[in-house]
């Protein structure tokens, strides 16, 4: 089979010339028409145009206007669908068979796939209008099409859902990779700086030994180091706010005491809450090795601070990994006891990469008395992901999202609202329809809200409703506390 997909090939094959009309014998090979009489088949023959093509010929192209229904008598048509910058292969259509009937009957005149001949092929095209008239007027054909429609639509829906999940997963994975990269990079930098601090500590010890300082001096220096480390450990974020005011004073004191690079030591001393008097105490105790003693204490403070940074970075990575595990309910059965607050918070953490690019505010009002819900936990989190992701997209770079949980008898309710522009009246009744989306091409398949509705309604015997007006859009998910165990 030819792999040439260039525009010159497409242009040539869009101008294929029909060779006539299919014979009744050709039409009888198609199971769609197998129960028709000669008179009925003649109507199909009159409506159809016969084509004979060679290997690589493009029969129809995705995105172009539909030709109608294709009746393949001989040969194989290879189907593809564009995914990003490449074409994804679909099932081959091997004659005798028929293609495009359901699309024609649903009024979708836009090709959803590209068909090319794999070798020589003979086929006929029945335009949309006569095809619809013939199907409606001939009961056997109508029943054949209807019997095929449900599994085909289910397959199409499943394929689109899988594509949306993969797209969402890819976006989520990229965001998580970015989130994990930040603390990982910070830990890597801190580890490198910590190695430098440890080297200073090691060299300072050697200097003290070589200088022959008295035991009393050494004890006093160790005491000063301990006091400095304790002061550093007791500092809070609020205490550290005055550190900048002390740096100039400390830099002058360190420079006067002969400290090397006093501007770098000043920050560590100021952050630890030390002052010029402490510097003088070190100088009085260290004497000729004051310079090394000041660097030694500075390196000790830096090492303590960097150890804390390493702990914070690794804790942040652990929290992200924990959130992913809880989000997907890994290592747990399909039906679990769900704390709705945890699911919502884990979802917000997963979507953190999108929120970081905005000034969107999130407010929570969680009902502390609300019990756990027996549910398909990972599926519920998919609902929260769809609703929160839509709210973030609706707001753009700024706005407010509110999340409310409450108990109502034996049911739980979750409200997710935003103060964005709202959903226009002409589309609000269609937002739960399969494949309907208000997002620009490439950003939505229209399955997010349909999937969310089915998870809440079909899987958890609840309801998913919408209230919208300019300045407020709210989705409310309501489900029984024992949702997943109900028959």
C-alpha cells in the first residue's frame, strides 16, 4: 500500500470519475441490501455511482464534506484518523461491506476519517439525500442500519472517551512532571550548596587544630555555635521578616571582624536572628582565628537551613506522589469509602499546574459532619477533574471558584461554582450531550460533562445539574451516601 499522503495525490483522487452504476449482482453482495427485491435494488443502482481505483487512491478525507454512504464491492479501504501531527490507523473495511451509513443518517456531513484504497478496489457512492430516502422507505434496510447503529455509536463514544482520557492524562502528567521538577531542582541545588558548607566545616576544624587554640576557647566557640543553631531553629517565618533590616548592621560587624565575604555571611546570621554583639562575642573568643570561626558558624547555619529546605522539598514531592495515589485509589478495590474533601483536595493538587499560571482564588466550605460515600472513588475524582478544569478554563487568568460539600439526609451534595461569564442560553441545554463542546478545536471532545453525568447518574444513582447566568455557573452533584452499593 502506498504511504504517500501528499496534497497532490488527494487533489487527483477527489476528481475521480465514475465508471457507471453498480449492477444488481454487485448490490446483492452487500448484506445491507440482501433482502431487497430486484425492483428495490434497481432504485439503489440508479442512485449509486460506481468507481474503480488503484492502490493508494484517497476515497474520502477527514474534515472534507461527506460523499455519502460507500458500498465496497471488492478490495480493502484503509481508514485513518488524524491525532495531532500524525494519522492513527483504524479498522480496515474489506469488501463486500458498507461505510458511512450511520454518519449520513445522523446528518453529519463532515468526514470523521480518511479512507484510502489498499490495492485495487471497486466501490459505489450513494449521496446522502437519496440514501436517506431509500433507507426510510425500505424496512429491511432500515432494520439493518438500526441494528448496527448502537454498537457503532458505543464504539465511537468509547474511542472518543479513551482519547479524552489519554489527552487529559498527558496534560496531567506534564503538569505533575513540572510540579515534581520544582522541588527536585531545589533539592539538587541545596544538596550542592550543602556539600560546599560541609567542606567549610571540615576545613575550619583543621584550622582550629593547627592554630593551637586553648580548650577554653574551643568550648566557648562550640557554645556560641550551639546558641546560633538554637536561635536559627526557633525562628518562624514572621521572625524572619526583620532579617533584611539587620543585614546592613551585621555586614558592617562582620567586615570589621575580618570575616571573608561578609555580605554572604550577613544573610545567614540575620536569618538566624543574630546581631552585631554576637559577632563581637565570636571575635573575642576566637582571637587570631576569628575569620575561620565566623565562617564555621555561618556554614553551620547554612547547613541547618539547607537541611530544612531538603526536608521541605522531599516532603513536597512525597505529598504529590501521595495525592496521585489517592486520586487514582491505587492499591484499593474499585468500590471504596470516599472522603469527598480528600478527593476534591487531591484533584486541586493534581490541577495545581494550571492554577499556578493564574490568580484564581479557591474557597472551600466543607461540611465537617458529612460521612464518607461508598463510591467508585477514581471515577468520582474524574468528575471533579472535569468540573474544576472547566471552571478554570472559563475564568481564564483570574476569578473565583467555590467548592461546597453538604449532607442532605442520606445524600451528599457537591457544588462547584465559578464567577465566569456563564454559559450562553443557546447552548446550556446541550452541555451534557455527547460530543458537544464549547471549547475551541483541539481543546475539547465534548465528552467531559457527558462522562461526568453518566458517572454520577448511571454509576452512583444521583444527579448532576447546572445553574448558570453571567457571573455565576454552578454544577451540583448529588448522590446517595451508599451510591455504589445500590442495585
